[in-house]
């Protein structure tokens, strides 16, 4: 999906070559005399890495661009080749929790990025406290959210304000974190939200995280890796009663490139924990409630105040906070923020994220 995000509005004005980095998605192997010579010259790095170096040297690009800013291969290649080639990474989502998670689990992975186009000034704070070595930062906002805004404008899609009272972002299985307390904390967000919806008789929608694939346009060997939708449904079935699952199922919003954003913008409040959407919609004056019920500070929302509950709490505490947010007018809600909206997520009505990224790309290629 990363290449689709890049191709939608950003890369169409450029001459580019896509080098697929995930082994299970590779459909072509490139061989030439030049590639073989480069391969032999760099074999000390191991065959796979030497091959990647060989491809870059054979193509000889003006810029090497990624939308997977946390790619270990991009990090390695930039360390080896950044003296000769330009490397630019676009941040694909909130990463503060991942950086803190590495610290919590005492991991020592190091990343190198010559130039990072980050979501907002907030992100630099976390990178500077980590093992990441980022040489240069620019805050450009969210490419995915910008693509969404362009899509609804092009398709003339009408966003219906307050269609739902609450949008719950599906963050199933604690995003794959293998920790029982963390998993239970994520389950409680859902349990509290559906209890609230039943009590208040409000309109609830659940934006699913994983896409249901019907027509696979990927290699056969890769299909086993695209099981997200099935895994998501099985997670709900496993952790909720049949009655609760059927209640949730009736309110599921199937995942598409615009579904989660649309669901959030059409709701009075969006509830979640770590999803980037919680930050992306703030510049459009949309109210959020981020809940970390895991008792692990690693997953705290980085903004304190009315918009977050960064502790385990009772259902009644959650209910009172959600009541307060729903009843607050947007202006009053955002007055309670300790940080400006653009510090949380860079956004400019006059210059889109795509245009900001193009400006950086043009600097390197021209």
C-alpha cells in the first residue's frame, strides 16, 4: 500500500523506478553485467544487501525515496551510500509509541535517515530521544490524509457532519504487541465504548483497520501474508461474547483507502489509542479521545488534557470524560489543549502536504 500512497498524487510528475524490498512481493530479478560486477564488489555486506546496492548503482538515481521511514534496509543503504546518493524518507504514521517501546523492551536497534519529512514538530522530540540518527527534519504533515482530502474533493464526496456520535478506531490485538496487559488494555477501550453506546443509545461506528481482499492483485506466494481482515475478525470473535461481536459487526465500517478518515470526520468524537488518525483529524477541528488503559506509559498519547486518558480507569471515569467531550463545543474543547494544533499535526490550507514533499524532491533532483 505504501507505493499506492506515493503514486496516487505525488509521483505522477516524476520519472521513477520502484524497487520492491519485501521478499514475498518480489516478482522480478534484475541481472546485467553491471549488476554482477557491483554485486561482487559489495558481497562483503551479504548477498541480499549487495544485490540492493548493485541495483541502486546500476539505476544511478538522483534520489532514493521511501514511505517506509522505519525500514531497516533503507537505514542500512543510506549509511553505506549517502555520500554519493540522496536519501529522503517520508514518515508514514505516528511512531512515538514504537520509539518508546524499543526503550521499554531495551532494544538497541539503530536507524539512520539523512532527511526525514515528519508529520509535525512533535515527532522530532521523540526521535531526538531515541537511537535514531536523523540528520535533517522537515515537518510536512500526513501524505495519507492529504491523499484522502484530494480523493473526496475529486469524487465530490460529501462529508456528513455528526452522522455518528462516536467513531471507534479498530486497533486489534494491540497492533501485534505480545503482552497480555497491553492486549487487555486495548480490549477495555472497546468494551467501555460499546457499553457507553448501549447506555446512551448513541450512533456508534467501528472503523476496521484491515482491508477485506476479494481480488488479489499480488503474487500467489504473498497471499498468505495478506490475512489481516481474517485475523481482525477472529480477534473480535475470540475476545468478545457472541452477543457483543454481533453488536460490533453491525457497526463495522469496511476498510477502504478513505473509510477510517471519513468515519472520523463524520463523527462527533473519535476514540482510539495509538492510531495516527487521532492526530491527523485535529487540524480539521475534530474532537478525539485517546485511551491508554494498559498501565504502560509507552502507549500514552503525547498530548495531555481533555483529549487523553493515559491511565487505567473505571468505566465511570471513561463515561464522564466522553460525556464532557461530546457536550463541549469545538472551540471550548480546543481551548483546553496545551499545544497548538500544528505542533500535533502539520497542516496548511494553502499548501498541501503533497506540494511540500514535491518541493523537497525537486531540491534533490534539480
